[in-house]
């Protein structure tokens, strides 16, 4: 006690630095990634200043671009949770795309016999089906890890490829609507089973559910004994075992929960955006979600701003293609560079001189 | 390649076996002295054994010789010349090589490929015909051989260890350090490998310094033996003049018999009972089997034994980290599966060895780590919502009560010193009712002050009526704390004696794997 109080002031300063570290390092990494990307633009003979100007304009410059950005943020929030929740257990799950695709497909398939049912019954059923399928899909990666020792990063990625193939098979075969000619799809949702826009906005309800999911995830991890148990297991699985914590159940539970979030993203993509399940579900949200989760250090609340930022990059991509004559893949180059910077910044924790405790 | 670093002149060292001598070698890590004033001479062409318990300083000594560490004080003489070894490459250039406990071969490559890539001067483009001829000539000159075309993965363990030694000879080593070279070998393989090493020594090709725990190998193969204990050289001599009992006595310190510390209370009802418990050991090849073990309330049962004889596996079975293959574990007469609910209802607490590795989440805060036992408890009931305030208040009390030196309780526990990490874990595990305490090497690597304090806490828990099972590689600790002493050897409990009647020499015999 005496020791704690005697060093109270030093402890306070250190505590402030420690709180700053997980914010400052990802921000520095993001800036470093953007700087490298600027060099890449220069090699293409394009102006980085013009580029970032268009990003601003296309993402946040007007009410219209804000709506565009926020629409894209909705699935990204949920996709990021699919990475962030298992990550607190020390698992790197990168196959959220698969759960989004299958979740969307499940929502589209369940909607078929529900055509006449009121929205208050039909939509929850569709969402539940999507979440269930997503939970099983990512839960499988968790189960493979727990029971068979299979690396969850690899298995979840491979499961995503299987999911996409499965979706393509079903929408081109058994579930295909004969009237979808150019783009094989399931039958369009009945009008009553569409998710509408938020009042006064051009953004669908998925955004609200995404925000709620992020807050709930944060509360679960930071404020409940389940989350605490998961953090112990993620911090040191041997210690968790000695404490008698149910590591296996935690792994299955958190991977399934992450998968359910991604499945819900798929539901909104179908019910609010596309109106039917088709190949557009594999739009890469699952992969952008990985980047967001890592940038946010797997913290549910930090996912909110980061997802909006990344959605903004995405939203401005059309404008940049038109104005700067840059290909579609430019944004993927940017994302890739930022992701590398984030991964490398992990080595900086505890090493940056101004965060070092004075010994 | 850099020239070999020798202090005097450029004369090459004489051919054949090297003489290596440490003079007053001392190594300190901060305030901890790992090695103090150790002088050992390995004469050319001799086989020198280095004995000592875990933490006695054996590895530190050989790491100083090989240039992994830089000794705080003292000198290294190679071939009677002072040698300045800045890093392992210098040691290699002087003709010193090391064979590790675990293999350093590439399993998918053949023997020939492994040998060639181990050379520091391996060419970028390898002329295999030429290398092949060279290797065949080299093998032909050796007293023992390994087939050049076999992938290493297909070799038996004994063959791999032979290859490790051949590799050192191929690299031109004339002084070999063997670090427990037979721990992964069967006794027959061990005898064969060490017999070849012995032959090379007698032929004047190499000198050898071997770290070992096995007295039998010392007697059968070594010329001389040095014994380290707590970083000091406590005995030295010709193997021919020493009995196993004398070596054991040096190794575990017969100079003062540790007497149990003051204690009170009487032995109560059986708390922990093991009957016929079997489990795979960490290699998966052997088995640990505990026929019968009972710990009563109010007693400390100490399990002595040399590292690697199944204590770690037994601890893992008791903590639920390793599945038992059979048998029964009962706590308070009820079958026990080490779940959190069971540990909670029987008040079972654990103190595993290396607390940062086995009992803490290093990046979580000190406060959070102290809460590991209680975060989901609310009095007698369970809690779903965490209470940050209660956690903080409880941690503050415990930090004070157990004198944990913490600059920043919200900072990661990995920032604390080893002694303070162990104090924090003790604070967590000894709070509340404790009926059974299972401990493994609680004081490993800690400084003197922390050691005496932690031992006093363990005895206090016993005096308060807890049953304590203490596994320790430090025999002094076992004798000081225990009411009953058991010896574990090769996965089995081989000896039991009340602490009051314990004889160090007798215990030493059983620890060395010798049923009297």
C-alpha cells in the first residue's frame, strides 16, 4: 500500500502514457502506411495531395458522401467484430467473408417461403438464420482449433473459399431464380421483407445494429466475467487452464459470436442492399474487416471510428477512379500497405522511447 | 572469416584435443549471482563431467565459455592461452563446439546436406561431387558413422546425437561441450554414443565437458567431475575416487542438514488422494505413473527429484492441463477434475513454476492478474458483471499485505521482477480459504529475500490447516518445508520418508535413479 502511494504520481504519469500507447501507435502506423502509399502514387505519376483531397471529398465532403460512407460502414462494423472477438482469445480469424456470404445466402433462402409473412416476424427469422449459419461457419474454425489443433487462421480462410463456392453453386443451381438472367440470384425478396432506410437518411438500419453490436461486444469483453475469462485465455492459455477456465467453451463461444456478427452483416447486405442473395455478397467486406479490427486493436468501441474511416476510403474509390484515372485496385493497394504497417507496428509496443518507463 | 581471437601471438593452437580452463569465472545478472568464482580445468583428451541441480549455474558456465554470455569477472584459457571470446563464432574459430540437449539438425535434409550447411563457409553454389568425396573421406576416418544419404528425420535418436557429434568434428571442434546429451536417448543408445565420445577422448582427438544429471554416466565415462551448487564450485575430483553417494552429497549440499522450520498443528483428514494415476510424459514416449499418493490437511508433502522425472507432468495432471490416462484423483474424498467450479468448492489453489509463463497473463495488469481467482465470484455466488472498483480495492489490499513492489498497478504484470510476480501470484492464490495448495518450484530463480518470505507463507498456509503438495528440484527446499518427503524418479514415486528421518545420501540415491 505504502509503495503504491509513495509512487502515486509517477504511477499516474505512467498510466497516462500507457493509455496513450494503444492509440498513438496505430495512428502512427496508419500515417506511415499512408506515406508509403503516397510514394506509390508518385511512382504512378499521380499527386498524393489530389488523391487525399478526393478521398476527403468522396468520403466526408458532403451529405451525400457521408451517406455513402455510412452505408458501407454498416457491414464493416460487423465484419470487424468477426475478427476482433476471437482475437481477444488470441485467435486470428480471417475468414469473416465466408460467414457474410453464407449468412446472406441463408437470409435469402429463408425469405423464399416467408413471402406473405409480416416483416416483424419474417425479418427476425431471416436475421436469426443468417446469424446461426455465420456462427456455425466460424465456430467450425474454432472447433477445428480446439479439438484438432488446426490453425484457425488457415482454416477460416479456406472455409471462406468453400463458402463462396457453395453460395455460387446454390444461386446458380437449386436456389436460382429463373428470371435472374445476367446475374444468377435467389428470387427477389418480397417487398415486406426489405430492410428500410433510417429516418431522414440514405443509410439502412444495418448501421444502427452494427453500432449496437460493437458496443455490446465492448461491454461483453471489458465488463463481464465471460470477457475477462476470454482475456485471460488470450493472454496466456496455460494460466487460464490452471485457473480451471473452460478454454474450449470460450473458443467455441467467441468464434461463434464473431461468426454471428458476420452473418448478420450478410443479412443486411441481402435485405437492405441487394434484395436477393447473389455473388455481390463476396464484396470483400470480410477482408476489410480484418484491417479494421487490427487498426482498432480488437476494441469494440475503437472499431466504430476506424470502420467509418475505412468505409470512407471505399466510398471515395469511385470518384478517384473517375477523376484521377486510377484503377479500382488502387484502394486495395492502400489497404494492403496500411495493413502491413499495422502488423509491423506491433513490434513497437513497449519500445518507443517516449513510452518507456523511467527505470 | 575473422581470425581466431587469441591474446598472445599468432601461433596456431597445437593440434588435437584442446585444453580449456575457466579461472575465477563469475557471472552476475543484476543483483543475482548465477556463477561465482568457478575454476574448472579440462585437460587435453579428458572427459570432464559437470554435475549440479537445476539453477546451479551449469548452463551459465558453458554459455560463458561459448561466448553466449560475457562473464562479469574471470578468464577463459584455451590451450593455456588467455582467450577473449566475444561471441559464439569466436569460440567456433578456436575449435570449441557445443552439442545441445535437443537436436539442431534439419529433419528434411540428408545427413550429407546437414553437414555441409552447418559450415560457416558453406559455398553459395555447392559442388556436391566434391563435397561428397570429402564427406566420405571424413566418415571413413571416424570411429563411428552415420549413413550420408539418409534424411535426418529417418534416423533414430541415438543416430541423430551421433550425427551432432560428428558434425562438431567435421567443423573442426577439438573441445566439445555436451549439454545433457542423453536426455532424449534410451540407456543403450546413451551408452553407445558416450562410448564413442570416450573413445575420441582417449585417441586425443577431443576434450569434453559434459553437463549431466546421471551419476551412472559420470562413473562409466568421465575422467573427472566438477560439481556446482548455487553458482559455486563445491566439489571436484577424479571419478575413480568418488562414489555416487559422495557425488550426490556434493550436489545437494551435505554441509548442513536443513531442518524443518517451526510449525504447529496436527495432521488432519486426507485432502488429496491419487490412486494409479497414469499420464503420457512430454515426449509422448514414456509414462508417468503414480501408484498412490495422499496429502493430509495440515501437512506439507514434498516431492524431490531431478528435473525431467515427471514432476512437470504430474503438476499438469493436477491442474487439469494434461489428461490422465487412468486412475483416480480425489479431493476431500470426491473425484476431482480440476474444473474451476471444483477448484472453487474444494478451495484448491495452485502455484505453478515460472509464474509468468504458467500463472499470469503477462500483458494484463497487475490488478487484473490478482483478480484471476475472484473476478467471477460475488461472495458465495457467481457474478456476471465485473466490478472494477472491487477488483482494484482487493488488489490494493493484497499488494500491501504481500509487500508486492509495484510502481503502477494498472501496468502489465510482466514489468515486475520475478520475486514480485511470484508475490502477486501468492497473494492471489493464498487469499480466502485454502484447503489444498499444489506447488511447483516456487522459488526458482528468485533472490534470497523473496525465497524466505515465500517459504514462510507456504508454511503459514499449512499451519492454518491447508494440505500442501510441494514439488521442487531444490532438495534443501523440500527438506526445509516438508513433513513427509517423497522422491520421484522416471515418472514414479520411488521413495518415501518422514522429514524427521530423512537422510540426504539416501534421498540422493533415489534421486539419481538408484533403487538401493
